[in-house]
C-alpha cells in the first residue's frame, strides 16, 4: 500500500467546520494504505514518521506543543490526500511544522513520485 511501513499519528479536530476529511477518514486512508496508526500521545516514543494535525496547528497550540518541542513532522490532512490522489504533486505546502520530509520518509516520497 501507499503507506506501508510508515508509523503515523492523527490528532483530532482535523475538520471542525466539516470541510475535508476528519480524523476517522484520515485514519482509514492511512490504515488501508498499510500504515500503522499510533496514538498522538505516543507518536514521538513510537517513532512516528509524521503526525496529521489540524491546519491551524502551524500556529502552535496545546494540542501540538509537545510534538513541536520534540520536532515531530506535523502535516495537514491534505498531505495524506495529496499523497494518494496526486503522486506527482509537491507535498511541501502541506507540511505545517518540522521542516520537511527526511530519512526513510523522503525515500518513500521520492518513490511515490516515481523518482526513487
């Protein structure tokens, strides 16, 4: 699957206005694609490749403070949707915090685009 071998956490409150996928939708997409979904509270300890967070998490708040201090890669739900639906699209605009993809995740992103 598209996310096989990845460990991911998903925060609640992804679509408070009903626009876009909610936490359950994103978890289903990730799980169907082979990802291991872990609780956000254990994301850093479990070595999560990324954490799906509400788009407003870029500003920082109580939901993401510990993750940000641990330098976790926080992405919006659009990161997951774009990964699946638009394999040639750049995922960088959907990174909320953490600089960008690196290491094994970078290899996976490159492979998804057909360049790795």
